[in-house]
């Protein structure tokens, strides 16, 4: 086996330019696969940031809601009806809408930001806001700003970190930034602010307090979410949708993966990267087999089996996979680091994704090797000489 590996490596390094071209092509394919798969994963992870950050067991929303940011309103009374059902500990009404934010240092620069409102005396936001922050938003026109929002919202982080007081305009109403929470952006959101329900209604005076965007329900300790969900559905009319946390997350991910073209585009890009790498490696290995037909024929004449020659080609493919994967991994890691800083998206290369792409790369190169073996299988020493 060691002799086979040595023969494969000697054949590869004998043509240094060809080897360099092969490694470069495979590295490019690896980078493309990594980028497409990781951006697709970032799409799904970022889409459920608020779903995972809020503390709840069940969520109530309108049947017309497809994803969180475009939530449709429903009667708040439906949510409070659940308080009379066994197993329910609390129910918090949440208001949510995209509003216009003006850069505090450049008021001519306006962009949309997500505004979220809730009653600070009710539970559900403890993972995002401290007790002091919940008290602060009880004051008129005070909001908490997402520290990991896009830079286009202005130097809010920097100013607050230096102790300066920061105010901005939301929907042409002056508000004070009373603190920061930390969450991040998504493909549908560039940033957010959280405030009280009363402050939210001040920002959107046409909104009715009795119409909410979704509700979060906390269960009593030891209660099973599915069982309580069934109890609520048996009592509450079907004009609202009641989901567990996982069902709510699946709804959001399903929208971005199936309803929008974004998930498809990223998956298609990864497949294209795989095909590009397959073609490049096939051309390299086919040329290598073609150039060494006489040597392979000689080995066959000496008694070496087709299985031995097949292993030579396949192990060349594995060597190419490793040599192309390593620089591709390094460049992809750099791309994710720069991309995460620029977009605030969760672009992090996990061990699982790194191993998965490596196995894909090996499979890609091995598949190319199997295709190139068609030429080797037909080698006849009598015909070659």
C-alpha cells in the first residue's frame, strides 16, 4: 500500500504546473462550497435569532404570518384567553414593526430598523434585557438598541461606550437610547430596538393596542408544551395559530428556505462548486492516465493487477483532495471572518461543517478518479507496444 501511495505522489509531482493547477482548482471549488453552505446556514441561524433569544414555550401568531418580520396582527384578547388554561404561567403580548431610523450624527441618513414593544412588567425578554433596562424603557421615549446592528445606523455603540447620551429619531419622533442588548442581524433585518408597549404605540400612533403581532406563552414548571398546546387549541378559536418554539423556528426557516429563492440559490451554488471541482480533477487525472499509458501497460505486463493500478489513480485523487482542501479551508475561514465583521451575520466555521466539506471534497476527487479509470481499464500491453 505504501508503494502505491509513493507511486501516485511521484506521478503527481512530476508535473509541477499541472499539480499546481489542480490544487488551485480544487481549492477554488472548496471555497465556493464552503461559502455557499455557510451562508445558507447563516441564513437559517440568523432568521431565528429572536425565536431563540426570547424565553417562552409556546408562541401565538396570526395564521397569515409567514415569517417574523412580516407578522400580521390579531386580537390581544386571544392571547390573554390562554391564562385561564391549566399549565399556562404567563402570556406576553409583543408588538413588532419596521420603522424609520435616522442616524443620530447624520439625520439625512434614514433606514429601516425593527422596533419591538412589550409590557416590561411581563416576562419573556430576560435573556435580552437586564432588570435596569426593563425599568428604563418604562420611561417615555426610551429604547434599547441592538449593539450588533449594522454600522449604517450610526456610531451608537461607540458613543454609549464612552458614556455619552445618545438620541435619535424613529418615525420622526425623538427617542433616547437607554442601553444596548446584543443579538445581531439577519437576511431580513439590519438591526433592532426594544422598548415598552406604550413607547411602541407612541412611535406608531395609528396602531391599536388591542392588536398585537405575536404572543409568547410561558408554561408552569413540569408542563409538557405539546399537551398544553392541545388544551389551548381545544378552547381557542382557529383564527390564531399556536406553535411550540421549534415549530415557530421551523416556520421561519421554511419560509427562507422554500418560499424565497435565497436558500435555493445557496444550495445551487454549493452544487455548482462540486461540479466545477469534479470537472477539474477529472481533467487532471485523465491527462495523467493518458500520459502514463505505457507505464501502466508495462506494470500490467509485469503482473500487476487492474486493482493495483486503480488504487494508484484513486490515491492520486485523495492526495489532490487533501492538497486542495487545506488552502481552501484557510481562505474560507478568512472570508467568514471578514464577512461576519461586515454583515454581523453568524458566519462561523464549525468542526462539523469543516469535516463535511472535507468528505465532500474527497468524494468529489474520488468520483473524478473513477471516471478517469475508464481509460485505464482499456489498457492492453500488446496494443500499447
